[in-house]
């Protein structure tokens, strides 16, 4: 019999297993599959889902989060994400950003998608979706560059009404 047994909460740091991407291992030797996904992160260890595969409606097979963009790099590598503005900002020359959902922005200066970089060409595939509100910044007012945004596919950009209240 064990008389000096004390049960305590598991408080060690969980780290991704070096062999299996979706397994996490604790410094104490315990291991488990990632679980309790919330906002694209494992609720146990905080591991961010890589969103490597989505179903037909753009939902990640692993974490269940709805993706808003598919990003195809010039080399053909495909990734998925939930942040359209971040995808546009990170797009390298030759990247295609494809919408998987409608995007709704407000009218504040933060509601902008930007691409910058001399000679950079980025393609936006609307894929039947609409972007409501916001702006597209092609180049930078502070550091002008020559870059191009090609827009393809059915869909559109709708301006939201803004102005002074009376």
C-alpha cells in the first residue's frame, strides 16, 4: 500500500513531440493527443494548429476552426488561415490569396489589407465571396513601391457608408 501519495494538478510545460506533430509530451514523461481546441490552439498545451487540411466549407479537419483564406505560394505550397489582412501582408511575390468566406470590416484605419514590395505581384481570388468595408493599400504612402494586386474570380468589394452624424 502507498500511504504517502499526494495527488496534485499537472502543472508541467507541455511541448510538441519531436516525432509526432499532433502529440504533446510533458517534461514528466506524460503524453496525450492535442485536445480541447479553441481559437485554433490546443486547450491543454497551447499548440497552434497548422491548419494543413480543410473540408469543402473551409473548416480545418484538425481543430474545427473555419478558415477564411487559402494561401498558395509561388512554389505551390498551400496553407490556410483565419486572418485575411495578415495573409495579404505576408504574401510574397507570386502568392494567391483565395477567399473561403465573406470578409466584413469596419471603416477604421485598422481595417486595411496591404501589400508592399517592389515588383511584387499578388493575386486575390474572390472565389464568389464579398469583402464589405475596409481598404486595400497597394504600396505604402511612407515608402512608395511598385507592386500589383490582381483580382480574379466572382465576388466583390462593397463600401460601407460612413461620415458625420447629424
